[in-house]
C-alpha cells in the first residue's frame, strides 16, 4: 500500500528501535536543513520526519511500518528512554491533531 505525506509511520534506523515518524514532502524541510537533507536522498526512498530528535531521514518501504497497526508492539519494544518517550508523545499528539507537530517544531516562517 502506498503511503502519503502526513501519514504516521514507524521507521527503522540502524542502531535504534523502531522509531515514531511521519512521512513528509521535501517542501516541509526547513530552509536551513533543506540542502543537507536533499543531498542524503537515496533512490527508492521516502522522506521521514522523526519525532523526538526532529531529524529527517530517507527510508525504503522495508524500513517503514504502519503506525497504528504496530503501535502496541513497537511502543513496548521502544523502552523507557526519555527521547523515545518524547517521540512517542509527539507522534500521539500528531495522531490526535494532524498537522500540529511540524508547526510547533518548525514555525511557518522557517519555510520562507
């Protein structure tokens, strides 16, 4: 199934548990990060905003899992670490109010 921008996801990043993230479009990258993020793009990948550390990563379909479907399993496996718990809280806030989290972290004026 093709996922769309704004969709919550679990993303696999080497060295970390499955991490809460959100699919985004390149237009949502703040200007001060845009060049570095775009330079890191790999063929066949999707752009993911990671909650908690507020970084962007490019991930293939095999590194992405449906957020709601895997929420109980990956929440338990993620542990009690402060950053993971913050990421989870941000993802749940985004789930409750779609579109809210990017605006909090990157105010709109950072995109112009």
